[in-house]
C-alpha cells in the first residue's frame, strides 16, 4: 500500500495556503506567548513555525537574515554594538557577528522557548548564540529599549507580524526609545511584512518613523517560503542615506562569503514599485 503524503499547511490571513511536504514532526510546544513548532520537510529542510506561520526554513533563511542585517551594517561607518529585538532563532545574530568590527550583539527575545528550541533543533541559525560576543536576554524588547542606558550603533527589529507579543514593536513610543538609544550615526532596520498582503503594516511603520528619524526608507527582497515571495523591511537612520552614504567597496573588500547580499543588491533593494511608492506617499 502506497504511503500517504502528509503536508504542513500555513494559512495566511485566511486567503492563502502554503504547503510543505512533511518528513517528520520534531517538536511542538506552547509558551505563555505562542505555539512553537519544528518540522522536517522533504524539500526545505527544517522549518520553525510560530502560531502556524513559517519563520525559518533551512533552505532559504539566509536570504532574510542577510537582508535584515547587512544593509545597515555595511552602511554604518563602524558598527561596534548591535541590538537585535526578536529573532530568537539566532539567524540575524549570526549575520551581525560576521562583521569583525562588532564587539557586542545583544539579543532580546521575549519567548525563551523560541531560543531553546532553535538551539536544540536548528543550529544552522542558533549556533551563533554561543559566540562570546553574543548576549542573550529573555525579556520584553519594548521594556528593554524603554529602560536601558546602553547605546547601540544598529538596532534590528526581527519580529513576527504585528499581533500578540510583537504588537508594541510597531508603535511610536517604541521607535522614540530606539532613537534615544542609538548613537550618532545610528540605524534601525525592522521587519515590515508583505507588500502584497501587509501593505497597511508598511504604511503604518513609515508613518510612525517618518516624524522621528531624518531618513526613512523601505527596502525589499525576495524569498522562497513567505507568502507572496516579496517581503519588506523598514529602514530608518539618524542621518545616513542608504544609497548616497553607501560604499560598495566596503562590501567587496569585506571578503564575507554571503549567499544573497552584495553591493548591487544593496542598491537595488531600495528601488520600489509604483504601488508601494504610492502607498507611502512617494
């Protein structure tokens, strides 16, 4: 008798379904905040899902993590101290620590289960959390930026969608505190969602950050596993412009063995389609 094919489904906004062929279920648990699951698939390696939404796939996670980290880190003249909020899978920390100038990377993740599960089952991303320059805090990122006296050159907001524990990461009070803890040439890059399915989130982040930061942009990238394939980050700085102040030679001279990001993609990712320009008032 032929073995039945089993699929893992992600239902997005009740209108889109993405399916991955399942090899085996590895872990499923519930934290005080959300359901965390790890499965192994036939074509995409292990997936980390939160509340049924794919956060990480071993096959293409490098795209997201390189793009949320490197545009900011190669724009900043010399990033030494970096704060990552969310991103308990560790992939963003991994990319941050590729930069030799970085002396310290603080990860603030509200859900300790995400960190422990990633450490155990997805070392491809979480291995960097054991680096001596990484400091992992299980804490509320909103509370941390409101109370900390530390200063950071780059802040990366690697959050889920704007609901549940991530909701406050999309508010004006949070970004005012982010600006306060940034150094003179500070940069903040934030997960902003799908231009096709979450355009209201992108518009809201742009509207919130525009009065707070002198320079606010949106950058785009393609990926394999997120609904719609096209995704966005919000990018705000205290003055540096992501194109005019960017030096392609820094990327080429770094000799980093990256799989997606390069100097040409840096320039291209800030080019927006007309529908998105219209949405943010450009």
